C-alpha cells in the first residue's frame, strides 16, 4: 500500500490572504506541499496571512508550470466548477493526489485540463473562495481516507493555547 500524499497546486492565486488560508488548510489536513504559479502572490506576499506559520514545515514553492512539479505517481485532481465534473460527495480520493485549484477570478485553462486525471466540483449555491474550497476538499479527503483519530486527544492537540474548554453533557 502506498503512502497517502496530498500536494496542492494553485494557478495564479489572487491574494496572499487566500494563500495563507490554503497553507493553514494544508497544515490542518496533512497536505505535504503547496506549489503556485503566477506573479500576483509574489507581488503581495509580504501581506500573507499564514497565522500558524505552516510554511515553516510545508513548503510553498513558486513554479512556472504545475505539470512539471506533479509528484511522481500522483493522480491530478482539478477542482473547478466545470460542467461534467464529479461532485465532491461522490468522489473517491486517490491516496497520492495532486489537487489543482484555479484562480478565483478565472477558470482552469484547457491546457491544464488536458493533463488532469479527474475534475471535481463542490456542490454549492454560488462559488467559494480559494481557501474555503481547499479546506473543504482536504477535509473531505481526510474524512474519507482516514488519518485523524476522532477523540478528545485530537481536540487537545489541535486547539490553540487560548482554548482550554471542556464540555460535559448535563
């Protein structure tokens, strides 16, 4: 059985806020790496919002072509609102996945779709922003493939230092 791996590719992300949100999602849901294309993030990266400093343990790497950095053996899963795509609730995540997300103010190009193995969309009313979309996809992956124990220990290890709450049902 192969090791589970999730790598994220961002096509010309629009804002550092959303890249920071993607990094936080990567940290919360066990993604191994984040790649991005385009200059918009580089031009504004000083405003990043990686509040958990995930970039210290998950690399954020610029590339001119996501296809070139596709992990070996990974299934390419494009996440986009495209007719004919598979709805996320019906999708079976591959163990070794390269999730490619399009820009918020555009669509994934036909050139990218040519090397995609799967195209998946999240059924919503309207469209979500990049960080929210990444969070939902990575959560769905973790929930379906396992990997995080559901317990009070998980809660204790996941929460920040400002939260020590405990609830006991009356």
